[in-house]
């Protein structure tokens, strides 16, 4: 299977990495059965729906998605003051997965699909790559790497996916993709070196984060090769559940390091990660994709910048010229890699 040249950028947090990439020329394949349901998306007030410009609504939805998505790392930084990050992740994915499972069981409009044994095995592997391994790298980094740098590194996920597709699927990279990769990687170098020098990051944390992103990209490639004949909702639900279950032995091995203080910080952080980030942002993303996959991808360019801005304003991480230049280079690299070759005029 050839990796499609036109990619909508994958998301950087596994709650909605159910496909990890989408074909831009197949927007009808992006519909999410729950996206328009009354459970998650109550209808707009008639006055609002009739008076607001549809383009303005789409912009507001895109901005809300980008803000919520970028808030995942700062929210996790807050949460780890009250709970071990591995325990938090285990509880979170099981919680959201069970909610999705319950909705599928009781939904008349979208009844629960029953995967075959082979499909269950494939979903288990997807959970391992997209949830367990990826999040383990992220959680190691969350303890030792600044939130701003995490946002920039995870933003390069699409470029790592492109590189791996060239290596594993023999897909030929375009000139724009090569240039975009070089620009983005140079931005990471600019942002990372000062962080390492001033103890705002550790080399182990950065390596663990990159390893997790590689696993996420491998999950995308594996998904493309399996050709799972299941809805996106079903794939996402089961990989979340399997990922949460796979974290149980990790939590057990963590032993004495496990802790949970059921304080206000824990509940606010957990609920924010579970609902606004995991469900609301997920549904907004699917809605944006359904309207226009190309425009939807553009909102993802905002997430590294917003993530860095939140790290500075909310977590009070230092604002440096290196960080600003690094963020701009990463976003520029992502943008440039999306350029299509100009056709000669006749």
C-alpha cells in the first residue's frame, strides 16, 4: 500500500489518533457517528444558528479546537502534582474508553460493532503503538522536559510520519517535504540546546519523547496496512481501552512511585483532560475535517505556538529568543512541507 502523498496532519495526542492520517481527497470517510449526536453536540440556539456567519462559526470552532488541544500538556503538568503520570494516564484512557463503549452499546443510531479475533489483535497492537508506547515516552518527558519544548517536538509528528513512510513504504518524498523537514528540525535544535544547557530539559526526556512519536507514526503506518473494516469510532474506542489496560501492569511495576491525592487540582486536571481535551476537542476536530480536511489541517499549525504560549503564561516557563525562533521554524517547516508542486502553465 502506497502512503498517500496528501496528508492531513495527524494529531499529537492519542485520544484522537484513531487513524493518525486522513486522505484529503476522501472527506466523506471522515464522518464520526457521534459528532452530530445530541449526547455530545447539542444544537445551537435558533437565534445563534440563524444570525452567525457560518465562516465565523468555523473559525471559532477551529480556534477552540486548537486551544483545547494545546492545553493537554499544561494540564498534564498540573495533574502530576497530585497523581503519578502513569496512573493518571491509565485511569484517563479507561475512563474515556468506557464512556465511548457505553455510548456505543446504548446508541440506537450507531450500534456497537463487534470486531473479529483478527481485528481485536490488530486493535491491541494499535493500542500498544498509539497509546502505551507513545504515552510512555510522553510521560517520561513530562517530568523532565519543559511544556513548551514538548509542544514543539510533538508538532513534528507529521514530518516523522513522512520520513518513516519513505523508509517503510518506499514513498518518494517531495522537495517541499525535504525542505520542510530540514527547517522544522533546525527549529527543534535551536529550541532544544538552550533547554538542555539551562536544565529545562534532559536528553533522556527528549529521546523518550521522540521515541514515543516514532511509535505513534508506526501506529499510523500499521493502521494503513491493516485496512481495518471498522468505523473510526470503533477503532479509537478499542485502542483507548486496550491502551488503558496495557498501562495496568506498568502502574503495577511502578510500585512505590504510585500516588494519588484526590484534591481539587487532581479533579480539575483530570476532568479537563477527559472532557474538553479528549471529547470536545476530538469532536470539533472531526467536525472540521468533515467540512474541509485541508482547512482543518491548518488549525494544527497553531497548536505548537499556542502550546508554547501556554507554557510561558500558565506554567511561567521562561520566554526566550531561542524558543520563539524555534517555534517559528517548526511551524514554517510544517507549512512548507505541505506545499504542492506548481504545474507548468500552457
